[in-house]
C-alpha cells in the first residue's frame, strides 16, 4: 500500500469511528508527517482525497476540519410494519454529501447548465459511468452509453421505436415491473407474457415464443426480479442468450438492483453477450433516491442511431444538474463508499428475512435469494383480500401483485414481502404474524 493510502485509510477510520469528531481540527501537516514517518506531500495527497469526499474541509490559515455529516431526520416510529413499500429508505441517506455535489455542480458546470445538445448525456458523466459499469462486468464503449431520465424513459423509448430485426411484439415475464406493465397497457402495445416462478421460466416455452411470436425484445430482470426477488443462474442466462441469437430477438436487461449483488461472479446477461443482442439498463433509484431521475442505457451498435433520434425528440437533455451532481458523486468516491454501506445494511435485513422464513414458514414455498424483496407462494384456497385485511388489522402492510400482471394472464397466489422500510427488529415479528394468519382457516375459501 502506498504511504498516502495508509495515511488516508487511518484518518478515514478515525473519522468513521468518531475518534476524530465532527467539527474537530485535523492535526497539522507537520505533525501528521512526523506521526506517519512520511513526507508532507504524502500527507497532502491523503488530505486532498478526504476533502474530495467531503469528509474534511480546509479553513484558510487554520488547517483541516472534519465535516459534520448529517442524515435525514428519523421519522416518528409507528406501530405499523411496512412490507409493502418498495422505495428505498431515505432516512439514512447522507443528503449533505450529495448537497455538496449539487452545489459544486452548479459552480463547476455553470455554462453547461444553460446549453442544449447533450441528448446522449453529459460527456464527463458518461466517462464516469463507463468506469462504474465495469464494476458490474458491463464493458461498454462510450458511444453505446446513454443517460436517460430514469429507466422508465429508456423503457418507453425502446418500446415505441422500431428495431433492426423488424419485429413488433414485446415479451415480458409474468409477473413483472408494474410500471412497465402500466406502460404497455396504456399505449396498447403488442405484448405477450411468459410465466416466471421460483423455478425460473420454461425454456421450451420461451423458444416456442421466440420462434413463432414475432418478438422484438424480451424484457427481463435476471437479477433479483421485481416483484419475485429471484435470479436466473448462469446456465439459464446462457440458454436465454442462445435462443435470442437463434431467433434474432433482442433482450432488454433491467439490472436495477446490481448494486445489491452479494455474489462476485453473478454477472449480468450483457457480460456474456457476444452478438450485440442485449440492451442493458441501470437505475440509481434504489441505491440512492428515485427523485434523482437518472438512468443508464447501454445499446448495441444496431440500435444506437434510432434510440438517439427518439430520445432527442422526447427530451433534448436529461436533467443537467442531476447529471453533473451524480458525476461528482461518482468521481469523488462518495458513491462507492455509500454503496457499500447501503448494500451491507440491506443484506443484513435480507438475512433476517430469510431466517424468519425458515423459522415460521416451514410448510410454505418462498424465494431464498438474499435481497430486500421476496415473496411467499400461497395455497390456491387463500382468500387474498381477507388475508391482507386481517394483516392490516395487525398493523402489517402487505400488497398483492395484481398490478404486476398483464390483463387476462393467470395470476399466481403470491404475497410480496419488501423489507426496505422495515426496522430490522420488526421483520421477524411481522413474518411470525403472517405465518399465524396463514394458519387461520378464516383466511381460506370454504
């Protein structure tokens, strides 16, 4: 390890542990150089890195001080256990860090904020996104990367623009992302569904649909699917790619929870795509906050020109201030630091959820992936309306997944569970009550 890195890590640990308190002065450069037996330049490099991450700040002729990192105020604790909300828990987001980036973005990109013409995205952000994507095993060229106004905009553009395979129908997993289901319904787009369960999808059925269905693209979430919380294994992903090549079908891979992956070698479909058939989508809405409205789309060469034409007509630029701020957030290293904190936090909740499932739902089938959302497969005789109402009476909020299905597609009896906004201490209590309700014959049709 380089000397300045050792100094940086030591000071960072002291700040995070509270040994160096918010507002306190960092020892002088000379004292630090003596303490770490290194040159003044090594100390300055370490301090500059901490300053770039907004962990310390300089006062002229005074020295460096620790920044006070405020979080959003904690809400009043309620007696309700919320298994229904899927939005990220905003209470622990270090908003002051991001506020620094917003302020600095306005200072740094003053002229750019008043210009049109960056329909692909801010070039300096695309450069940072290219680096970020590599950490997800998505190796893309800058020309392939588009910054969109959230992934929802990318999905709209892809769904309405023509594709080079000259096909017209969209294939979606059932169940699937409810807002995309709403989109295809609202615009009356030609769409069909394919059943996805804990066991995955039927590859023979997929091949038949690819062969006979005039499929333009297959919209899928291989990793931590919404709403099921399940993932395809490598064998399934390679089989899907093979079929896409064989029948000239594109795949729209929505990797919205890539930041929460806990298995190093669980690569996206894009990583194994050798023939330019995968369109990769990435969102910041779950790892940061939905209001940022920044999404990433990685296009194969065959679709770049058409996608850019459609995006230019829909909106000339995605929010320049948001783009500039997220660029600084990525470049400073703050995103990487925050990403690890959030991943660890949600992984801990996911582990509690799985332990609770194993303890209380012995006789039921449930998804086993370690992620903040999951589902329980219910017996066919369960009266969903009665069950949900009874759980609400016990201050437990849950949702059915009716909105995640296309009209006239057979709907499984599934109870969606999301712990994003649950206190860790409430998770086991809530699952225990769900188990009690499932064992109550009043919640079943006679």
